[in-house]
């Protein structure tokens, strides 16, 4: 029964995507995304771009752990993402007990969705010791928000840049039998 529901959800997602042109509406969107893609392909998806560096700086400006109730904290990790329209959204993590906290990437994605955007072209998350890759849950979350996010350029330490799809290979959404 659960699988059937999942199948319907997937079909609905696909239908919606097919009705919506990529980078809908705003020419600047595709230009921005194309710029990131161009830089990535020219450098083998291995080098930091000015666009990603801007995200790193935005996340770094927000990063800094502060106390909440008891031993709970927020802000240990901050994230910044760029959407297909060129807008930048940020978020910070909340670390609580009982598994009810969430990652900085989640917060940034929620901020993006609040503005009715969902196509992420670039992402950077910063912790105390520098850049961090998104955790497995955030990789999955971003891909389920919009399958185009497989092409999102993710900044890693050492100036490396990889696509989200590289961090989440063999994804189940690509399989016809799920
Ligand atoms: Zn996460």
C-alpha cells in the first residue's frame, strides 16, 4: 500500500515537472545556472567559482554556535544556496534532543520554498572547521524537492566542487521499478 502511494507521488512530481519549463519565467535564471555549469565543465567540476565563493561567504557570515535551552544549540552549521533565478537563501542548523533538530541545508531549503522556488544550482555549508558536504538526508531532501537539483554544484573543502548527483549516485527516483 505504501509503495502504491509512493508511485502516485512520483507520477505527480513528474507530471508537474513536464508542465513547467526549466528556469521558467526569468531569463537571468538560466544565465546564472549556465554560468555555474560552464565553469564546472571547463574545470572538470573541481574548482570553486565566484558564485560558489559568494555562497561560502554568506554561510560563513551566519555560522556560529549559540546556546538555546539546556545544552541545545543553533548555528553550528550555516548553509547558503543559489536558486535557478539567481536568488540566494540561507539557513542555520538547530541541534536539539530527540531527533527534532534540523540541518542548515533544511533551513535554507525551507526559506527558498517559502519564496516558491525549488531549483537549486549551487550550495555551500560551513561549520566550525570550514566547508561541509550535505548529510545523506539533505542530499535526498534536495533531490526530492526538484530532480533538477541533481545538477546542483556543491562546494567542498580544498576548493573542490561536485554535483549533488555525484554525492548521491544510483538514486531510486531514476529506477522504474520503485
Ligand atoms: Zn543534513
